C-alpha cells in the first residue's frame, strides 16, 4: 500500500500533539506554530490548528504557501510527482496552491575539511544512472548544490536503503577513504526487516551476477535481533511473521543483502 498524506483541522494543537506522540507513540516530524506532522504508522498525518468558527474551510502557511485544510494526497516518488504535475498543468487543472517542489537539503551528520557524511533517505539515488534515466534528483547533486562545491561519493547505498553516506571533497581523499572501506578492518553494518523467521546466525557465500553478466563473489554475515508475528493474513498463511536482522556484507555487490536474503528466506 502506498503511503498516504492527510491534513486535518484540530481545535487544540497541543492536546492533539500529546495524544499522537505519547499515547499512540507516533514519531513527530516537521512542525510550525500552527501545524505538525506525524508518521502515522507509515502514513503522513498533518494536524493544523483551526480557530473555532462557523466556517468549514481554512488555510495555514506552509513553506510560504497558504495551504487549504483539510486536504489529502498520496506520497509519490520524485519522478512520479513530476509526471503527474506536468499532466495536470497540460490539462489546465486549476489549483488554489501554485505547483511547487520544496528544495530539499541533505541532513549532514558530520563534516570537516576533507569529507562530509549525510543521512540518505530511502528512495533517493546516490547519483544519476542509466538504470534510472528518468530520475533527475540524486544525493550527489543535492549535496553539491547545498554546499556549493564538488563532492565525490566514497561508497554507494541502494536506492531503497537509508543510512550514512560518505562524500569527499578531493579525489585523493576519495582514494584513501575507499581503501579504508575495502580493508579487512572496516565493518559495514545494516539493519533490515525480512518476512519469515530468520536463523540466529548465518554466513552466506553465494556469488552474484552483475548487470554485465559477470559472476562476482559475494559474502554476507547475518545475525538475528528479534522476531514478531502479526495477526494479519499473508498469502496462504493466517498470520505474518517478520524478523529484525543485522547484515554485515564483506563484499559490496549491487543489491547484495537483498539478493542474499531472497536466497535464504524472504523479501526485505
């Protein structure tokens, strides 16, 4: 199910914030004086404070735009949003809010004179690639424009993977940091949720074939953190079982963790 966006009016923002944050334990996101958004079990819920009145409509300022409340929508990937916006404009669809895309800045975790580390969200490419030719936005050009200088990726994360992403400012630094990551002493650690019950410990030594048809060695060590079973039917099963795991790839092949998991038990 694709994540939904829902914005609703509330008469007392502070009371509602306490309910969603402390009772439902929803993670709080962006906020302003008159509104706040929450991660509502994977969906985006925005609470807008509305003064008591006889009017059924209102608006609140968001990123410099007067946004009507209530409203709802769906969360789309960038390329899907761009195609939809172009289609609506081409059909002369009128909207009370001018079409705009908020300029997203990377969350910087660490920076010095040699390197910068950002928190890459899932769904964002590290750099533009022929495999996703229709995507124009990537972490590399976002960070380059944000800092106003050239940056070089030290490593890569899959598009669907979130986590720490390292860039350098000079090519010589790039070579040194990549050598460190490739050394025996470096540890790459990933956390994932997979369907099914995972083994306690597992070492997978299973070669993978790249996009050019070349077979490459690939080694990943896994360990189980926790399991859960939900009373939600899945396929032929009456319940859904999931495992929280750690993955430690020794090699760095494309989609290595995902592919190794698929050979063992199930989908991430």
